[in-house]
């Protein structure tokens, strides 16, 4: 089975910020523990679409991360309700990259905030060949400090079998 992940990541140390964001936007979802200054979460509903009500209530920096193992990866970053970064890489047939709104300085800030090197950072966004062992999407997520991004999607959650580290917001 191929991985299909779609998750949000709010730059905060307070899990309650995400719980309030989900509730205030009229959504339901699943919230992970804070790690590295990020609280990761998913919204119940269509996993790969941006939830406009969520973004309109966004109190800070949100990363929307999508990884589809056999197809590509996407990254959108919002500062409150403003889209400030948008990147898509598709390798379904051949590699096709779209840098709609590409601010490498923003990415560098997020990487440096984690104490990580920005060396070869741009190469993650200009891939020539797809690496199944070490996908660029994973390398990016690790560089900015995301912990919960692999195999994370609303489609993978079941309210009756939620890990104790995950908070259900209904």
C-alpha cells in the first residue's frame, strides 16, 4: 500500500491553540502532542483540500503538508490567512515542479529555528529523480522539525482506535 499523507502543522508550543483553532473553525479533528515548536493535526473530511474555515481562523504560521508516495508532494504555508508559500512536485508520469509562491528565505527561517543546516535546502525543491528511500518531502519535514507527518491523514484515523498521544476534537 502506498502512503497518502495530508496534515496541518501550527507553529506553537500550546496544543490548546490547535484545539481552539479546530473548534473556532467549526471543524473536528485529531491533534498530536507538541514537538519542536509544532503541533500537528488533521481535520476530519477531505484530506487533501485546504479547509478555508480553518485558515480564516489561523492565529499564526500553518504548514499544510501533502505526500502521496506514488504521485508527488505539496507544501503550502500560511501566515494567518495569507498564503505565503506554495510548492508542488508531481512525479506520476515525469517530474513536474510548480513554484507558485516560492520564498526560500521563509523556509530557511523555519530550518534555522530548529538549529538545522540550510545547506542543499533548495535541492529538496528541485529534484531530478525521485528517491523512494529518502524522499525530499521527508527531508524537508525533518529540517523544519516536524515529527508527525508520515502516514498521517484523516483517512488513517478511527475514533475507536486513537493513540493515547492523539487528542480527538469533536
